[in-house]
C-alpha cells in the first residue's frame, strides 16, 4: 500500500506542472472557454498589448502585429503569400513624412477547377492610432490607443475564420484570401496597394468581406453592403437558417474602412461590424470591454456567409452596373432595407414566405425551356405601392425570355402586401428577389427532366 501511495504521489507531481503549463495564468472562469473564445482572447491580448504601442501605421508595433498574424496563419496550415515582415509598401503622409507599412496575405485554394481561380477576400484592419502625449498637471503623459476592439477583434475573427476554412477547404469552390491591411488608418493605403500594385489577379476577386470592430456584441451586429442586391440576397437567404446571431442590414455606413477601396474598384463588398462604441479611438479600448462569447457567434455566421459566397456559381454583380435606375418618377421609392417598418406578406416582413407560399407554388416551368435544358436565376425588381399592390415588375437580370416572363407573371399576380412605412407614413417600396429555375433528372425511366423548385433568396 505504501508503494502504491508513493507511485500516485509521483504521478500527481508529474501531471500537475503539465496542466499548469497548458493553462498558465488562466482564471477559474476561463477553464470553460470554448476553443474559439480561448483563441480570441489570445489574439486580442497579443495584438492590443501595451508594448505594441497602438500599432500605428509604419511603427514597430504594427510590424510585430503583422508578424503575429503571419505566424498564426502559418500555424493553422494556411499558405502565406507574403514574406517575413509582410508585403511592404511605402506611403507619404500628409505631414510629408514617408512611412513603411505592410500587408499580410494568406491563401486557401478552392476545390472547383472552374472556380478556384476566382477569389473571395476576407480583410481586417491591422493598424490603429498608436500613442499620443498629453500634459496632465504639467507633466507629459503618454496615452496608448490599444485598439482591442479597433481592430484586434476583427483580426482575431479573421484568424479563426482562416483556421476553419483551411480545416474545411474541400467545402469551398472558390479560393479564399485572408489579408491584414496595413496603414488602413491612412486612407486605406494597404487595401489600395493590394488592389492596384501587389495582387496581379485582383480582377478575379468576386467579393470582399471586411471585418472591423466585432467585439462589442451588446451594441448589435451589422452588415453594411452599400445596398448591393446580390449580397443582400445572400444575407436574406441565410436569415432562414438556424444561426445563433444574425446581422441587421444597415443602409448607413457604420465606419469608413477598407471595404471602400474595393467598392471604388467596383468589387461587391460587405462590412461586418458591431458598430461604434463609447471607447472608440480612446485609451479605454482594452481587452476588458470585449464580448468574446458574441464574437464566437459572429464567427459562425460569417463562416456560413463566406461558404455561401465561395460556393455559388453565380457571379455577384456590382449594384450600379447591373441594376438600371427607374428615373425621376420613382425618386420617392424607398428601398426595402431603408424602411422603418418593412412591407409584410402574410404578416411577415421576411421575403421567405412570399417566395415559398406564393412564387414557387405558382411558378410554371415553360415547356420549351424544359426541353432545351434552360435553367438559372432571374433577378426581378418590383414596387409595393402605398396601398400594398405589387406594381412596376421588371427583370433586372434575366436568363431566357420565357423564364423571365414567367417570373414577372407570377410576381405581378401577387396578392396585396401591407405597405412599408418611414416615419409612420406609407411609402412606395422597392424589392429585388431571385427566382430560381432548376432542372433535375427524374428517377423514372427515360431520363426526362423535371422542374425542381428552389427557395434561394
């Protein structure tokens, strides 16, 4: 018995240091953190540490943050396209100084031979404001703008998203780029440099997903798409699934960030953010304000959004070049997303019941299109008048005359809606929906094609 006791004591002595090393310094409540939350805390703590001095563009702190992002991507098995030290570029500031900043670029190749040369880019701002010296009681005091939420939180989500994509790479048809943009606070210089100087294949970037300030979930979770029709449709489609959190589409830009450079290049872009907060651009933007549990929910949603964008065979259109304007007679028409109270169909402000209970049950696949194997997505725009009647139905992107006409016919015959409202007043509201025509082989003999209804919106 004495020998057994000695053996157990030795085993405990050996195992205890190992456990302490694994969770060194961890608080009791942190023992229950999920893998993602633990990783978020590690990333945010490192990227907003005091010795980085606020990661000002061109500083040693920004350089060290870039190296952390690079090494983390490598440890996750992501191919890193930028060299040690990052992809360097020079920038002349408004004060006439020249600084050297850097981007860090990760890459996960898509599996589809036809689509893998197209890219979905996930970006996050690398730099922050740095430091500032102020005088307090006659003494100079240096303030550090740590930037835990702005934007160590966005970088943390990007890193964990990269890990997930690399792990599940066989699910992604298009290739995915992960870019930490340097000198973002200097008029988005890193994003501009990437698009115009660094990445020679930028014309094949289908979509940009910008992650900026994602750590304040108690403020809400927002998606800014600049009213891009296709991106709004994907968000609308995902709203029908089971997600622990869903973004609110906002027409007002929450914060100017790197998505602007992509928008200027007419690349569809969406910004996910939890919006501005009282500690924004102050020395109080520290790890203590971050809501890590909500960040994990945001990560799950953004992963599913990325999976949808990278998996669709449809080319996402840049809104201005694809949706023609209606003219001066329609200047009073309000977008569906801009209404205080959105139009409702069967007492639902979601588009899904309209598609599922009206459009697809009444849609008839034209026989000639079935015979010829024509299929695809018809984009239809229409207006709900102040009395709830559907009017001005038009195709903004068609695939075939007969399919286009059938989509217009069904939507034009819609029962009345309850109209949208702005400031309590009824308004004319515009809505754009995709009507899917899909063919599938029947299991019966002969191998004929039949019509399969899809509810994708």
